């Protein structure tokens, strides 16, 4: 395979539609990465920072890529993903877990895209093969009022969605959360629904709320507690009211294995972007499978390239549950400038072209600026 000889980056913001509590500026900021090999073949990746959800900002992603990671991967073989991650880890060291995983995911995705384009194979094949041709999506309910929630339910149903993921916890009060869950499960009694507290409950609140949510037919409680409350997660799981999912605390296979050994959760709501990309995501999924734990699908309001990576990953993982990938819900043009990669109803087809399978729009290409170049010629 041709080695990486140049890295280009650009910030690309996507207009938002509707209101989602994690975005405050009316746009979904991202950073694109383009890797080019010795033969002129390109691979594209995308970082999707959300400063209100994780510590990474679009500015920190840009500077880290430009000043540290771009030069680190020059000369690397994009098919040697383990080496690519080792290069990034040497440039930006981990602390408790992977350092700046949302940033590093852009390089990881671009390597898979470049490798796939070099080999003429879609990413799901590179991961070991796909099991499904399409993914069913879940619609996010995130509303500070019940009237707003009712409108969101109807919007989702009008587009063909029947399953909902429900945002609970701060700034909402527990009594409101109960009313909200009751409304959703009553409106769509045959759907697959779960709720996500985004780490905002304390243990007493979670222990009180989980049995009530179970009575309404919810299928899981995601991220009820801050991820560093290890003993509290164990206590909550032992209640056995609902399957307990982790999300924010899952970044690498290392802590995943530790948390499994500590019996802290029943499964993971996986985000490809959060764990540094596809390489870590596939290893985490293997740990879940080997330990008979649940795999749920989640995202970071991902647009095109990041959303395509999630589609390939969950295709490979054999996901059977509706996926909370809400880029098509909150981003204009259903989250992508590639007209061939848009959901129909609640169905998102997995791209079949080489690499991630996404066409890059001309207005994105013209924004790309050099971040690193190999010396000419590359050393043997």
C-alpha cells in the first residue's frame, strides 16, 4: 500500500435544524482531514467535537491535527492501523485513556478510507465483513416541554420512525422525565425505546428512576452517572431494574475490559468518534460479544463521513437494534452533502463503494489547507 505523503485539514460547519441541547451556535462544527498517498489516492476523515459533551473543542482539534498529529502520520501505511494509532499516541499521550480521541478519530477514519480506496473495498469489508445492508435509526426526543416533545414525536413518526431515544436528566427535573417517558411510550407502544441521562443523575436519583422507567417499557438506561463513579455503577447495575449502558466513560478497550471485570454495566452505547475511530470501536465490540454484553448504537450528531463510519462499523458488528445516529435529524440536508447517502424513512443504507464510500463536495475540497508534507522523496 502507498504511504501517506500529505495531510490537509479544514473546518467545515453544518447548519442545524431544530434545537439540540449540546449545540449553542446554530451549527455543527467539524474538522475534515485528507490523507494523500504516494500515488495520489486520497482518504478522507472527519472529527466531530462537541465541547458541551466532551472536553474537545473544534479549535483544539484543529491545532492538534495541524501541529502534532499530521506530521506524526507522514510516511505511515494507512492499512497498518495499529502503527497509525501508536504514532498518534506518541504525539499526544494518553492519561487515564486515549488522549483527544475525537480528534484522533479523524485520522483513523481517513486511514480506513484511504486503505479502502487503495484496495477497492468498502470499510465494512476491511473490518471483517458486513452482516447487514442497512441500519434502522432511532429518533431523539430532546425537549424542555411536553408540547415540544409531542411535536418531536410527530416529526419522527411522519418520517417513518417508530423507535425513540429519550434525553432525560439535567436541566430537566425527575418528575418531568417521568412524564416525558410516559408520553413517548404511550405514543409509540410498539417501538424500541431507551433513555439517556448523559451522566447527570446521582446514584439515589438513578436508583429511584430506573424501576419507574422499566415500568413504562424502556429497554435500557444509558449513562445515568458520571463515568468515574465506579462503585455507584456497580450498585445501580445490581438493582437489575433496567440494563445499564455506559457511553461517556468508554474510550479504549483497556478501560472497557476493566469495567467489564468490575461488573459495572450491561452494555455500551457505542460512539465510533468517542473512542478514537474504527480501530478501537471494533476491539471494544469484540469484548462485548465475548462477554455476552449489549451493543447499542449512538453517535455525536455525526454528518457524512463520521456517520458513514458508524454505518460501516455497526454493519460489521451485526447491530440489530435501532441506532441513535441523529445527524439526519438535526443537520440540514439530513446530515450529508452526498445525495446517495441519505436515510429513507428510518433506514440508512451502508455505503458499498470503496473506503467510506462518500463523495466529497467541491465546496469542502476548496477549503482544505496543508498541515504536513513528506520530504521528497520519502526515505526507503
